[in-house]
C-alpha cells in the first residue's frame, strides 16, 4: 500500500492533477456527474489548509486572525505507484494518518 502526502498551490490545481493521474474519475449516472476513486485508489483525504497558529478570540471577537501553511493538502492511499512529482512532500508532523499505516 502506498501513502502519499500532497501539497498543491490551490484546490483547483489539485483536482486537475488528481483527475489527470486517475486518482479521481468522473462518472455519470442519470445525467448526474460525480467523482469516484480510480482503480486501485483506497482513500483520498482532503486536508485543505493547515493552521499554523489558531485565531485569538476574546468576547466572541477575533483579535488575531489564524495563519495558515501555504498550499492545499491531500493524503492519498493506493495500491499503485503514482508519480506526483513536486506535489509529493515529506511530513515530520502529519495532521492526518491512515489507521495502521505510517
């Protein structure tokens, strides 16, 4: 089983790449198009933006806005090797893990 930690500049660029690589495939049923996992894909988790520092809130007012790590993040678990190029990253402190897999 392969686990990929991915970082893209935006959600839109991520979706284009995940479709191009067959992680997601578009399916149509009863004139409704939706996304499904491609062959060999076990799970896709959209992490999104990762909070670096949480907001400071006092008396229901935001005093300091949250700050975020650059990029839009995904985790992919699959059977096959996929070349995600520079979008594949090494993570020291993961925000998400697949149970039983490092």
